[in-house]
C-alpha cells in the first residue's frame, strides 16, 4: 500500500539522505529536517571523576546504557589512564549493559557482565533484571540526556546513584530546516512524523517554542501519525504527553518506514475522525 502521496516529516540527521530515499520508495513525499548533532564532552570531568571512584572501589555496579557511550568513556579515559584502563576496571565490578550494543563492546573488550536485560531493553526491563542484585552504589553511563525514570527507580530501591554524562545531543549547526519543519507542522502540512531517536521531537518542539508556534504545533501533533522506531523513543514522547501510534516489528529504519507505510493511512483516519 505505501504512503500513497502522504507528506512525511523525518527528523533524521546522520542518515538523512537515506531516510528521504526510503520514504519516496514507499510512495511518500518526504521533508527531512536534521534535528541533532552529537557533541562529545572533551576532558569530561564527570567521566574522570567516575574513573577515580571506580578505581577506589566506590561503586558496586556500573550500568552501561549505550555502546557509543561505553566507547566514549574509554576514549576520554585513554589519554589520562592508558588504553584499556576502563575495561580493566570493569572486570572488577558488577556490570549491567542495557542491551546488545553495550554488550557487543564488552564482548570485544573481554569484559563479563552479570546482568542481561531482555528486549525491548527499556529502563523497566533493566530494573527487573537487577531486582535481585544487592549492589547499591551504582554508576549510570548516560546517553544524550538523563533517563530520570531510571534514576528515580534506582533511588527508590535505596541506591546511591552517580550519573555519568558522556555525550550530549545538540541542535544542528543549521537550524533553518528544523525551524521550517516546526512552522509547516504547525500549519498542518504533514500527515505523519517518523522518529528514530529520543531527542528529535524535543528539539523540534524547542524550535516551535522559539518561533512562537508552540500552540498550533501541539494541536497539529494530535492529528499526525506518530511513528516511533522503538520503546526508548516512544518513552521520550511520554515526557511531552504524547503517545506513539506505531512501532515497527524490529527497531530498524527500513522496517520502520515499510511498516509505517502500511499503517499510517488507518492511523490518520482514526485520529482525524474520518
């Protein structure tokens, strides 16, 4: 069935051109507005302090939320403590990778882990996986922004939690396409938005606020098909009082677009009362 000419907004950055091609192949009319750029925090004081605490046995457990962030910790520490220093410290402690990507890094480094988090690898599955563990001094390698639900859940079970901020998501250097997307969305020019990471829509909403179109922007979102690549991205929508209308059967960009093409017409009809 495909999108059949529907106007599809994507906020993809790194794979923007590929996203546009995928939408067109499914019969959609894409508008791709890059929404993010990844900013490593050089000489990250949080990471350096975390390593000192790790070396001094101040933590019982380290939770690794992303593979990219795990490698970033190693890169930040290497000039100060030598290559592989992070891996050696992790071998002495309980390690809880949230999903397959940090697991792959640990496997590459020869670091065992004590906790395996089942799919879909959200903070809820993570908390369930560590429920029987006695460790209470916990460091959490963060990704992009803090997962306040996870931090609150850890503290609620009596943990002394140390967030370790490794990198952050910033707005793109050129925000003109993102600002145009905010205006066009506020005018009701899109039929669906496809989201592939958790910070895309918050950044677009920031542009809507700065451009003075937050109210019509929010109203227009209620009539769009909101397509999320997976649970972590869907959970970020909850912070904005929104709900994903669909997730793909597998969290892959191509599958997201294919299955969105099969479902969005029905979603739009339902949300618009047609």
